C-alpha cells in the first residue's frame, strides 16, 4: 500500500420501528454464560467561551464537509499516509468527567483552587445548601450520579453547568486524585492530554459509543439496542472495504454490539476477540492496524458503583503491553472515556456539527435538545513515541476525532457530517522531530485493587461528606 508523508488537510473535499434490548440485559446474559455468545444475538451558546465554539458553527452550510468526502480528495480512498504510524490502538473507559479524574492534576483547564489547594466551586442542592467539590472518601462509588438525557440537560443548566447537584446528587461534586488512580495521573502527567475533549452527545454510554464507531447515534439517546444500522456504515465497514486490518478486543461486550446486527454481519465475528488475545498480539508484535480495546464493563470500566482502582490497573496493563511491545516505534494510542457519568465539569459543552438529519428519539416529557451540541468533557490523551513532551491540547475534540484520525491515516470517506468536520489528534504528536518517547518512559505503578476490597464490602463512606455541605 502506497504511503504519503504529509498529514492530509481538512479542507472540504468532493462532496420502521426496531426491537429494543437494554444494555444491562446484554451484559447480564453475557455474565450468565461466562461470556458473550455472538451468534446468539442474531440479529444556545450562552455561558460558552468563544474559543469553545466549534469552527463549524462559524461556517456557511456549503463549507461543511459532507459524508463520503475524503480527507485528501487528490488521493484514492484507502491510501495510507503518515508512515511513521502503522498501528492505532483505542481504549475507551466509562463514565467520568475531566474534572472528576483530572481536575486536581494541575495540567490544562482544571479546577480553580483556593489558597488551601481545594477547589472553589460549590453548587446549590435546591434545599438551601451548597455542595462544595470534595475528594471522594474512598475508591468506591455509588449509583448516586445520573447521566441520562434529562440529567445531562439539567446539569448543563442553560450553559452555566450549575445544575449538577439538583439534576443528580451531591456525589456529582466528588473527585479523585493521584492517591486513588496513580497510574492514570502518571499517564496524564507524562504524555499529552486534551482539555477540550467532549463526549459526542449529552447521552449515556451507548449513544456515545455509537459515535465512536459510526459518527452518529442514529437518534439513540439511551442504553438500548434498536437494530437499525447507520446508512453509511461504521468505521469497521470502511476498514474491511479497504483491507485494513482490525480487531475489537473485548471482555464481556464489544462496542460493535451497540448495533446488534453487526455481531453476526460477515466481516465482523472473526475480528471480535477476547482480551486475552490482545496481550498475546501485543507481545508477539501482531496487533492489527486498528485495535479497539475494551475493559470488563462489570468491574474494570470505572462506571459507578465500581471500585475505580480496578480500572487504573486495567489501563496500566494495556498501556504497558503497548509500550513494551515490538510495535511501539510505529504506534499511536488514544485513551478516553465514553461519557461524563454524571460527574461535575466546569466547562460548558460547545455547539457541534449535527451528524445527520436524524433527531433525538425523545420520549414525551423529555427536555428539548439536539445533536448539534457536544456532551461534557471527558479525560483523554495520546500515547506514542512521537507524542509531544509537556503538551496539553486545547483543540476541541469529541469521539468522532478517533474516526477522523483513522480516516486521515488511511484516507477513508467520512461517515457523517460530524466526523467529516471533526479534528484529528495529530496536533498532539510531532512526526518531524526525533521521537521524544522512543524509549518508553517509566510510569507509576497502578493502584492495587486488593487493598481497597474493604470499600466494596463496607461501602464507599458518606457521600458527600458533611464537610462538603454548607448553608447557601
């Protein structure tokens, strides 16, 4: 396959009701059988900073790139560029905002802190009190935070981001530190991070994971599984079409399954493999050109009410396997979280390019809204020998930036208007300089989950602690 050496530009190129199954039903079935049996499933800008407005909102409609357009119209689709990068690995965790995990890190746009080092933010609870941001009393979480459509839009509170407690609970003001997640903090302190990576929509996990693989949720706003497929396919269809190798390494449920029929579609089942294969492939130097790596969604993904340290350990295992594998010198890894999980973040989500003309499937009584706005910020960063040292990107990204990165690498057609106009992540690497991390850096050991089993047995403690609540 021929290569071109320059990063392709982003200029415009040429241009029935379905059955529904819940995500928890699928996960429960997978757990009950010891694993997923694939064949069995058959089938307003108020409150926003000017820099946070997506450039697409400034463009005339004719200037917005369209589905089917190529990153580099002068080259055939499927043409590889950027020969320094041969493999892209993506790992997506669950349900944490940027401030919740990295707000105390001190890199990028984090909490404003008082002289005592504590965050200054406090939100009303609707009962005459203020709930101040607080360090979580243990590594365990409860089910006290919410992330559905109404909770998200209530938290947004007309662009002020002051509705988190009233829309969800006081737990939403909790945060973690390097004491709780030492590996994640070490990773985010060493390699580039993005402090303007927003989840793709103010929705739950599955709509956002659909954006990751198809650039749209196709109207989905919750964790259910209608069986309609995106008209332009998924990124995996594109990879298959142009003979680019890929695998979805999963533990209990692959994200491919957010579109149920894909689990048995020709060209998919043999590429859906269990996590054990990832470690074997990484060690042997046989990772495909594109890998999606998925935690166990019952105990490693960091979704509440899990012990967050199991996810810290999982990320460490994945990253170390990549860092010390024989393919490291040609590697780009992207890590992020599917959505904010109900946790507070201080940056209001900006406007976005709507992916298509499919509106949100809103039940009666739901708050109004659309897909022309991002969801809240989530932690994200890149890992590569070519990663820039001491770099924080302020570029606006969302999960379709993963699509745009893959499409740019292999000059693949855009799936929707959203990914066509997204930003790729190449501003976080430098392909012209001597690789800064060709020798893998030493990262902190992860948390030892065995040491925190007690919080799973005895509970996470009082949340919020009484010291975090004061009269308004």
